[in-house]
């Protein structure tokens, strides 16, 4: 009984202390940040929510006579203060907000900016003003860059269509290309896909990128997960490209596909017609497969396919040619990553697979699997390649010619020394060749492609992989 009475008295005293509010100008609030940056955002598209804390560590209660957005509704910022939305009904302000000693409140910030009618991002800012009862005014700056974009919702391509724009195009709900239609994406065009969006191709997809004006297919998050990590470097941001069995003659050149779930998936079809030509392109940072080819005809030249949770290049049967490609498996988000290259006749015969002048490497001691099924056709050849795999048995020498085997005893530790940068901590990668790479000068001059991934002329002693070595 005495303990209970003592506890009650302590609670009363505590409440009494908390109920006093100061008007001293020396008692101030403390903020977890003085600036809320929303990075670059698309005009007319709501941003993700950011928040910050407001602390009272002054030794006494502080009452805010007023908390308000300095510019009201002029900039598009939306603020919620401790459960109260600062909207038009209350004049974009909240009055008599009490923050007791050693207590705090949380503030949430979003932005939907209006169109800027400019080709470049435009700087926007506002201030959230805290006017204390003492008359002191404190502020937190809110800012962002707003970028006008074309918004597309469930685009259905039923006739031949060309997408060509220098402004960003944000895609919601995905793009479907009918079986009788061709979608052409012109050089320099960037499509930003929302997280449930991708491209489903029943007809034909043509990406006409150029060395200095790639077609870019990416996610629509242009802010950051952390200060060092843009969402653009995070896998699984959108669904990728699906090429269905009715689709033939797809051509992607100088195209950058990244941060998808699956990069490109090609369904089983007639292997005597080309389903996909992928040249001078990049498929990078996928939460599923990079390029998945199922019993089809495809040609992959001068392309970088890198960092996928499952296999970078997965081939289930068919006819496939690979030349001057870089297949590198350094996926950072899961140690149980797949192969750089998986070649299988488990479900469909491998009628012909030819891999020339290509660099196949990664973190694992073995990044290549050739999965054979008895009595099923399995015809393949690796020629003038570097492969991170244990040395192949002599009875397989007909399938591996002029191959450099990079196993765990190789001087190129984990495969990453081939490249200018492999930084798994910050998820930063540059798959251009480093000066110590064994790929330099080792391609077959008679079969190597004349230009590299970026349109640079290869010399008389060309390099293995999609990039010709550049002196730093």
C-alpha cells in the first residue's frame, strides 16, 4: 500500500513538472535534421515520405504558438506534424503544439510538385517554421529538384509506334505490345518503370540506341535509400522485359536495362527464327535472371550481363551465339547467387551454342555450369574465352578451345581484378577492364567484333569481353 501511494505521488509530481511551459528565449527545440532533401522528383508524382524528429531537451516544457509552411500551398510540400496535417482547412499551420520536457514529436514530409515547363530539373524549397511562445522562430528547410515527366498508364501498343523523347517517361502498369505491332524506342529515350510495370512483347520491340545516346530502361525511384545508395542501384525496382512465343525479330542495341526483377526473358518458340538480337547493351543488377533464353534463337554481342540473384545468362536449349560479352556475377544482396552462365539441355536440346571472345567470371570458384541430359542434343563450343571454372577434363577439349581457366589459384582474386571497380559495400561497379586483366589482347582477331560496347574501335590485338581496354 505504501509503495502504491509513493508511486502515485511520484506520478503526480512528474505530471506537475511536465505541465510547466517556459517563455524563455534561451529554451529551444532540437531537430534530428535541419534540412529535408527529397532529391530529384518527378513533377505531379507524389514522393515517398520522409520524416524527422523534434526534441525538447531544454529542461522545461515548450509550447509552439505556431508551426506552419512558410509558403503555404505554393510549392507542393505536404507536412504532418504529430498527427496534424497542415492543409488548406487549417491554413497550412498548426497552433499551440506542446512538447514537454524530454519529449519529442515526429514530422512527416511529402511533395507533389506542379509542372515546371522546363527541360531540366527545377529547384524547389520551402521552410517549416516553428514559432515558440517566447517569440523565437526556428526552421527546417524542405527542398527538392522537380523534373517534368510524361506519365504513361497501361500503355497498349496495337499499331506500330515510336517512343522518342528527351524528357523522362514514367510508366505505370506496364507496356503491352500486340502481336501485330512493333514498338520502337528511339535513341536517347529513358523510360522509368513503376514497381509493378514492365514490357510484355507479343509483337516486336526495337530499341535503337546509339553509342552516345543509349536507350535506358530503369525503375522510377530517383531518390536514395541511403546517402551512398541511390534506389537506381537497388535490384527489383521493376519487372523487366518479357518476350512471348509469338514474338520474333526483337532488336536491342545500345540499350541499358538495369535494376529489374528479371532483365529479359524469352519464351520457347521456333528456334529457326531469331527471337532476340542483343548488341552493345547492358543488363545489370537483377533480382531474378539477367537474360533467360528458353529454347529460342538469339544472338548476344558486345554486351554486359552482370550481377543477378539467379544466373546472369540462363540458356535452356535452342540456338544461341555469344561474342565479346562480359558475364560477371558479383550480385551484392545475397551470397546464394547464381552462375555467370548456365547452359542446360535438361528440358530442350542445345542445338548449337557458340561463345567466343567472352569473359565469364565472378566471386565463386566456379561460375559456369553445363548441364547435360543423356540422349539429348548438346552441342556447344567456347573459343578464346576466359572462364572462372576448374580446368576442364581433356575429353571435353573439343568444346573448349583457346580458353584461359581462371580457378581459385588464379592471380586474379575472385575475378574482380579484371575490372576497374567492384565495390560491394557501396554497390558501385565499373566493368571496364583494369590494366592487370588477362583479357587484354587475348581475343581472336579473326572473330572479334570491330567495335566494343561503347562504339570504340578495337585494335589489332582485341580484348576479351565487351569493353576494349582504356588506359587510365
